[in-house]
C-alpha cells in the first residue's frame, strides 16, 4: 500500500535506529555500503557484518545510525538502491527487536578489587575467558546498555582494554526477513 | 548453444547480442586482446576518440539522442581514470552507459603493477554498479547483466573491469538473455490506488502545474506521448527542467518554458503559487527549488519517479508514486478519461489568466543591438535558421548553455543533450560526435563557450577522421561568463581568473584540424554565416564574437525563493544576495 509521507517532516530531532541489510556476499559489497554512508554524509554508530547463509552467499549487515526521520528514510532507500542489496529493514521502526553485542574486557587488579570485579562479573553474567594472578578477561553479551554499564563499573577496578563486536539484531516473532 | 571462445571474443559477441553498433574507445596494453577481437569483427564499429573523457561524453550523446545504451572501451590505469568524469556525468544525468575497462592480469592485481589502478574502487561511487571480472566463466553473465542494470529502472553508467588474463582465457559463451535480476528489481508499474488519488486531486485543482523532467526522456517515446495527452486532457500548464526539454513541445500553448534558476518568470511563479504540483520524472534539484523552506509553500505535491530514493529526498511530497512515468501517465490518461473528456481549462481560467500576466513580463527579453552580436540573438537566429531541419543540439556548460535552453526551442524529445547534474565543461563537443555517429544525416550543433570547448577540443580530430560534420557554434565572450556573472553578483565584480587573456584563433584551429572555420562579429552577417556553417559538409568551428559582459537572466539568486527572481531590468545585481546565499553554489 502506498503511504503518504507528510509525517517525515514531523521532527528535526535525531533518532537512533538499527538497520539490518541482507546482501549478496560478493566482493566489494561492504565497501559499497560503507562508501554510501560516507559519500552521502550519513552516520554509522556501529556496523557488524558476517555471512549468514553460506550456500546462498548471503550476508547480514547490521548498522546503527543516528539521523532525523527524513534522513533515515533516505538511508534506507539509498541502501535498497545498491544492486547487491536484497532487503533493508529498519528494526527500530518495525517494532520490537532483539539487540545484542559481545565485548571482551580486560581488567587488571589485586586484592579487594579483584574480588569485587568477580562479584560484578557474576551479577552481569560475564564469563571469565582468561585469567592470570593479576588479571581477567571477561566475555559479556547483552544489550549495548548492559555492556556499557559493565564497562563503566570496571573502570575504577582496573580496566585495561575493551573490544566490542558492535551491535547485531533480529526481529522478534516468527517472521523472517 | 554455448560456444567456446576467448574472453575478448566474448566481449564483442555480447555487444553483438546486445545489438550494439558503435562503441567509443581508446586502446592500451590492458585491452589489446579486445582490440584484436574488434579488428576481426565487422558488426561493431569502433570510434577512436582522442581522450577517454571524450569517449564517455560521446557515448552519452549517443545514448541520449537514441535512447540506447552508450558503450565505452578504455584501457587500465590512466584510461580508466580519464573516464571518471564522464561516468560521474552519466550517473548524475541518468544516462545508460556500459564502460569496459582493461585491468592488469589477476595475479598482478594489488601489486602496483604497470598502469594498475583500483578501477572498481575509484568508480564505485560514480557508477550505478561496477564489476571486476575474476574468471572468464563469469564474463558472459556479467556482460549482459551490465547492460540490463545500465538500461533498466533509473538508467546509469556501469563499469566492467576485465583483467588481461581473463580476456585471453578460453571459456564457454552463451547469451543468458537477462531480463531480471535476483536483487535489483526496478518498479515499473505505479500503484493504482495512488494514481487514482492523483487523478482525483487533479480533478479538484484550481492552480495546477506539471513539472516534468529528464525521467520523461529516460522513459521513452511512450512517456512523451502520454504526457502530451495528459496535458491536452487536463488543460494544465507544463514546465520542464533543463533535462526534460522537448518532452512537451515548446510550441505547445500550455508551455511555460523551463523552470529553475534560469527559468522563465511564468514557470517559476506558477511553481511558487500553484495549489497542485504534478512532478513527473524530475528530482527537485537545488537549481529548481531555490530556498527549500520557501519552495511552493501552498501546494500539494504529487511525485512520479522510478527511483524511490528520489522521493522526499529534497522536498517532502504529499503523494509519491513509484514507477515508470510512461506507465503511470498512461494509467492516468485512462483514469482521467473514465471520469471526464473535457479539460479543466474553464475551471482554471483565473489561474491561466494569472499566468498570462506573468508571461507578459517577458522575462527572456534582452536589449537588441545593431553593432554587436548579443548571445541571445545568436541563439535566436540559430534556432530560426535550423528549426525546419533534423537538428540535434548539444551544449557545453555556462551562460551559453542557459541561453540555448531559453532561446532554442525543442518540440521533440532526445534532441537536446546537455550536462545538467555535474555541469561538465567539455561535454558538448564529444557529445556532438556521439550524436552525429548515431544520426549521420542530421544537423548536429554544439552550442559552446570559448572556455568550455577548449577542454575537449581534441575531439575535432575524431570528427574529421570519421567525416562527422558537427557544428561547433562558439558564443565567444572571452570570459568564463557564468563565473564572471557570479563574481559580479557575489564578489564585487572582482573578475579573478575568469577572463581569458589568450585565446586561440578558432578559424586557424579549425584549419589545423582539417575542419572549416568561420568567424563572425557583425550581427548583419550572422545569418549568412550560419547558413555557410549549415551547408558545408564538414566539421565546423564557428567563432561567434558576442557581447563580453552580458548577464544570463532571469535568475533566481542563490538563497532566494521563486518569486524573488532577478529580471532583465533589475538594477545593481551586485547587492541582491545576502551572506547566507553566498555560501551556496
Ligand atoms: C550552469 C547550470 C545551470 C542550471 N540551471 C538550471 C535551471 O535553471 N533549471 C533547470 O531545470 N536545471 C538547471 N540546471 C540543471 C540542474 O543542475 C539539474 O541537472 C536538473 O535540474 C535536473 O533535472 P531533472 O530534475 O529533470 O532530473 P534528472 O537528473 O533528469 O533525473 C531524472 C529523474 O527522473 C527519474 N526517472 C528516470 N527515469 C524515469 C522513468 N522511466 N520514470 C519515472 N522517473 C524516472 C529519476 O529517478 C530522477 O529522479 C543547470 C545546470 C547547470 C550546469
Ligand atoms: C570542468 C569544469 N570546470 C569548471 C567549471 C565551473 N564553470 C562553470 S561555467 C564556467 C565558465 C564557462 O565558460 P564558457 O565556456 O566560456 O561559457 P560562458 O559562460 O562564457 O558562456 C566554469 C569555469 C565547470 N562547470 N566544469
Ligand atoms: Mg565564455
């Protein structure tokens, strides 16, 4: 059904949206997507990409972007224009979705701090994936806000280094892309 | 039936299967196998240009004047980088083009090999799509897919980068007859519900205007036919962008002239004051809208476009219709007919009268002169003396381009080739080469500026080699006139580097090329000399000396709205644009 588009100018304020892009996994496809964002001055807050259907050579790209509603609609339409792009879904606009991120976090410390670090890790369900007498590496998965929170709690306890995968997301319910 | 052949032979066979008759190119190490295959074939004629940019513009002219796909063949490295301007030009103006580039052999890719450049990387953002062919097995599909992508939906340029080892490799070729694509599926039919609503809106409109664009030309003759029919059925006035000229005839009664920055007063006022705007295959470019927040404040807007991303990009519209405008207009005609057979001329009388008042302003008027040739006069004479011929016009970029759009009138589509989106100086001469290759017996004229034409002048040599009697009609004002005009408007008349202290003698230059040269600086001799140009069966460089500091008016100054046009009698144009407008281009 056609949609009138008056509501596009409803707001000049920016919103954060998660887009999921189904693409043919051919050489250069990621460069096309990223190049489009830089060429048109769109923001990328987070980007993840991986092959999801090996037999059909398909990959999913998850992009978190921040833009006004009008620009968001342009981003989606411009992505859809790329030849190897099958579909683009704005998960934020389409209702509830699940969003997860994985982080590896290195914390160094001794004594009280070390005990506190472990206690918090347990509360956040972060796994210890490496340990030495004066350090841990934790693996934590969850919504970005949870990861964020855990990292900030580690800060005073001897945070050394963080790596994050960026956000990946899927819609709820039985419908697929 | 699959046939075994080399990659290079596949290229030629695919061109033959695509019914390509002419390609424009320039050889080099990385495309020698393809040139060898060309040498041994007699179906595809290769036109040897003098610079790869020339090949791309020639292909654009060829494409725009025929509705077919333009084809370019260039070598790796500098051949490919020289093609970039023309590819970008074709992208912005939606011109179908396939550009085949040679590449260093696959094992050498990435090693900074001789004449290697990252062609797909460089052209990724200036093509509709591009391919690097890694194996000869992929070549037949890619060749044909490239033509499908370039010509379907919103047309555009496609690059196929073929490493030299792939050109030598043997493989099986069969024409895959591609007529669809797994992921790229342009929407041709417009949504019926939306078209119905559009017709209802049109039936109620009191101050309607059709705003048409290059998309009508892209769509083809059927779209032109339906547009004219729709205009006649409704009685609504029609304006067009620079890219759409000729779709609606300039001698039609409802014609308002071109709109936009250098459009007519009546077209721009109609856009500003209308209550219903029907945009057909145009993209609300900034040359059209002027100040966005003051653009046509009281209208409802219908936008028909094949590219969903064109819709709501610059201007948010009320009723988008995604589809080929030929299909959509045809459907509109049918639905309109089902409701009424009478145009709404009566109902919109006050509006038409208002438009007549705007027309009476005569915004294209200029001061005549007996002693010097006015550039507008030169175009007028050129039009009068050629209008009954089979004429095609190309242009360079600048004031002369705008004067051509204003004072040369087009009654048919595909007769007007100009670089609109990118505004590429040097487009017109090679484009006229391409047009003349496609229309050997037609009169093909490049309306040029003395600065622009020097950017691709070398293609005169191509014209001479192939006996293409293109006419290069130079409005020589010794200035980069458009730049000078903006310096007058914005920079206190400080003409920094916009005057050509030294210019070639164009008549001698013509002779050096083996073409014919004409110079004219007297309005009384102009007609005779134009006739001399038309009648000689040779390429001609016509050096038409015109007023040096003429301004191209009317004009919507940057940062202003449609109703704030500078008209020909506006005094002191140096004080119109404010600080905010100055930063715009
Ligand atoms: C010096 C200079 C001055 C200029 N001044 C002016 C001016 O005063 N006035 C002016 O008009 N222009 C002017 N231009 C040109 C301007 O920059 C733009 O190129 C032009 O306005 C764009 O035309 P368009 O909107 O018709 O779009 P095009 O670039 O022709 O794009 C066509 C649109 O139609 C769509 N389309 C394509 N195929 C189809 C189809 N089959 N069905 C439906 N839709 C389709 C496309 O998706 C696109 O949105 C000037 C250029 C220069 C260099
Ligand atoms: C390749 C390129 N470089 C620079 C420009 C900027 N530019 C636009 S018009 C113009 C002057 C054109 O001069 P001329 O060809 O003499 O035309 P006139 O305006 O005098 O008619 C220039 C430099 C451009 N459009 N293209
Ligand atoms: Mg000039």
